[in-house]
């Protein structure tokens, strides 16, 4: 979750597509999309469908941090050890 929080925080308030998050975080789709769903259910992310960027392309979900998600990301970045992340880059 840390990599996703960081990627979204660094690009806030921009919306980010799941594919772009996979490239930024290195997570595979089988790990990333369930995580995004859990974070959305917990109120940390908002998601919305975006129209295709080109004809014939499917619509895609885009994600961004909610106010709660931004607050959590700030906390993690300010004191990673409080979250059991000693030595980790947040």
C-alpha cells in the first residue's frame, strides 16, 4: 500500500489510471487492483470511469486520494517508523 499511497500523493490532485500505477509501483495487476478496491472501500481513494482516449479503446478507471487518503499519506511520509516502516522510503 505504501507504494500506491506514495505514487498517488506525489501526483495529487491528478487522477491516475491503474496501468500507470502498475508502471510506477512495479505491482502486478493481480496485486494492484484488489488493493485499489480495498483502499476505495476504506475511503482512502476515489475512482471514476474516464472516457477512452482514442476511438476503439475501452473506458478506464482513474484514481486519486481522498482527503483521508492524503492525510494518511502525509502521516506515513512524515513518520514512516510509526507505521512499522523503519528505513523505508515513503
